[in-house]
């Protein structure tokens, strides 16, 4: 096995390492055989993480390490925190957390030191672990070039783990490759085989098992899969001429991109492990490298490497025209539709910046709401929630700057930070109220218990929750009751079921290829058809009433309580006007009873978000359908 030097330490590691991400959910005995065979082959640069299988991956490796620790260069990671139910909670890099995470990993692995310890998603605390001998080298994962440079000033960084393959070339253009070469940092390329796609073993999406997470990734879906398969065909042709497999060609090409690059393809099969290891022996001359680069450059890869729900938050419904948006916003003011809802999360601040083009002339005509709390990484990926006092203040100042205003009317915590007491977050918001930067405080997608705790610190004016005829959670989870008791306004987001309940979409195929609703279980083809029964029933009722289905939905939502307002999102003036007229519709007792019977008679199939994703809102700028009376909001 050829070796590569790790950083400037003089330590050498195999060019082909061993990724163990999938080992937590597969046959243990087969995994142990594969790991032992890996050592025999010299494939001893092993990669795991405390997040893989919620620690069970590290425990599995301990069964090999107790006899063969000295033969393995062991890498693990920390930083992704989980709750008691094993679900994602957030990201942490506090010195206290690092020390605890390291001790926990050492215990699970059954060893007294880790060779390379990555921050998964401050370096000062890691340096202390190096001094104590618990960690030999420090690494970062999925970081920016700027973060790498800053970290390196504190302590030498041995390696950065980044996705890199013939169909994921981000590190060539985002500064990481350049920074690593300059600093002498090793690049550990994960998913070097494009999550198996580039091996040529998968001919269609149907080849993936039903619960395979790749089915959710845009690059592997429908037409994208077929288009991207062209790269596999080209690699296969080249590999056949070379007398190697497509996977081996990929690995050899990556290793040829720099002496500071090692790869960690994941596999649970000994035959694939042996195939991968052989790739380190393959030599590509300059003509071959040039031809491969031409192949890569000639094919446009379709679809992002992660679902937009995970990487960027939900996109708006289809494409968007800025001038049309501005026209809609101005028309909204003319109609008296002046309760505007946005967030620093929508478009990574772009939504707030768009609103400035109207607010700079008409700020006094708008009741402006925005949100904070969902944190993104350097590549726009979601890395967690934050509600610390320091973050709250910084987020507020950033929003004020983007919005070009000196105050926010209603400032929500977008998602509750599980690692920061709500009392601390609300206390910080209360300080902003005292300073005049914020008028009212709100929460979004919180529990009734959290709302009550928050209210004890400072009055909460509003909570934003999804509520519509097909999403009735707040009626049974205590939120509706708590809001009525405390006098808190419920701001109903997605009151039209993300457009579904308007009846404008007749089938799954009506959504544009990049529309995020294609990824939500309720909109999946079979579920779509079953759930459409509710639309049929609403359409029939609306026709009798002489209104549209969308108007009927909004009128019903508003009729559920005097403390409820709705914020349907739209970018079309005609729909804005239609929504606004819904506030004029009166539903009598018999009509409300009949609508409730319709809702109760139909079982909605599929969850409102995919179970593997955080519950995040749409990036559509929402417009309130009614003229808000700000006196409804709890006084500060």
C-alpha cells in the first residue's frame, strides 16, 4: 500500500483508508472480517465518529482494536450532539463538550488515545487534549478555508476531511485545496466514489434498497440519476481501456490530484475492499489525467450533493423573479396586507435584503417580523440551532443591517436551541426590547412547556406554528390551549398546506423538478393521490360557497380563534388578492361543523417533513391575509 505523509509530522498513512460510516446498521460479523482483512492489506487508516450509530460504530471497532490497536491509525470525530432518543440536537464545540466527547469516545473504543481527532462539523481545547496525550493530531471536517487558517494559528491542523470525487469538486474552487497545500494539511477525501454511484454498480434508483438514504439526495433522483449516469458510462469506457474498474479509476484519479490527498472509501464487502486497495497501485500518466479531466468537465452534474432541506433550508416554490416580488410586496401594502414575515434563514439573508427595496420608502407602513436561530456553516449547510445571548444579539444586529431598519416589530426564535435554556434566550431578547431594537418577542415551532417557561421571563407576543386543515398538531399538543390561556397570538404558517389545498396541483408531476415539495412524504406520488381526496372535498364545498378552495382554507383557519392569524406565502399578485379576500368570508356554525366533519373523515398520509430532516420552514416570504391589529399582540 502506498503511503502519504500526514501534515508536517512525518507520520505516514495509507493512501486508501477505511470509511466505516455504514457499519452501524449492517452484519457485525461480516464487518469484523472486513476490518481484519483491511489490516492484512495495509488499509489501516480508519475513520469513524461518535455520531455514527450514536456511538455504536466506535464500540464495533473496539472489538478489533482490543487486539490490534497498534496496527491501526485511528480517526474519530466529535461535534454533532444527539438527544436521549438518538435524534440530532445540534452542534457543539465548547471546551467542556470536547473533553467529555473525547473521554466518551476513548471509553467506547477501549483505547487510551486517538490518533487523529476531528471537529466534525475550539481548537484551543483540542490542543489541551494533545498535551495530555489523549489525542495525537487535530483535524477539521467540512470547514471553510478561512476557518482552517484561523484554526491553524492556534494549533497545527493535521487533516481536513472533505467530500471530493470526480462529481464533487467544490474544494478545487472554494479555497480549501489551496489553503491545505499552503499550510501542508492533508485532505482526507470522503465519498470518493460518489456514495457508490461512480462504481457503476447502480443502474437506476430502483437498485437502492427502500430505506437507502441516497434515494433522498437530488443527484440520485429520477431524471437526475439518468443524466448523471453519463459520467459513469464515460468512466467505465476509460476504465475498460485501462484494464481497471470504474471505482479504481476514481480513486486513482483522486490520489493523483495531490500528494497531500488520501481517500476513505466506505465498504462492508471484502471483495470491494480489496478492489479499493489495488487502486493505490494504479498510475495515471499526464495524457490520461488530461483525458479524465476533459470527461469530467464535459458532463454537467445535475442535482446538489445533499437535499436542499439539509444543506440550505427549503427553497421557494419554484423559480422567483425579483421585480415581480417587489410588485407583489407593494400591492400588499395597498391592500392593507402589512404583516410581513421573513427570516435570516430564508435565502441566507437574501429575503431580508429583498424587503429593504420596499422598506426603505415604506417602513412605517409595514409590521415587520423576522427570525433567528438556525445556524449555517461555511457552505450554507445547516449545522444546528443557537439561542445563546451572544448569538441573539449578533443575529439581531445582522438582520437590522440587512433590512435597513432600526427596529424589528416582532422577533421570533426560529427554532428552539436544545442546548440553551429558553430563559437565557428570552432574557437576551428582553434586553433588545429595552434597547428599542425589538418591539415584541415571538417563538416558532416550540412546545407548550417551552412557551410557558419563556412567558415567565417576558411576555411572548406570538408563536408561529404550522396549522391548516391537514396539519392540526397544535390542537392536540397543548399549544392552542397554552396560547389561549396566556393571550398569545398564533401565527399560522403554511395555512394552505404549501399550496396543496388550493387545488392548483393535480399530481406530483405538477411540481417543478427542483421544487422541495417533491421530497416531502405527503407529496410523494401515492400519498399525493390519497391526500387529494381532501382537496376534492374542499373544492366541492368551496364551489357551493362561491369561493376558492384556498380562500375556504384561510377562512376556516381564521375562524378557529380570535387569536389566530394566517401567513400564506405567494409571489403572484392575483393570489395575493385572492388570499386577502378570504378575510371577508364568514362561515356559520353549520358550515364550520361540516368542514370539520370533512377534515375528520380523511386520513392524511405522510408526514409534513421528512423524518430524517430538521423541521424547517419555507423560504417563501409570507404575507398575512388579514389586516393585523397589533393590539392583538401581547403588550411588552
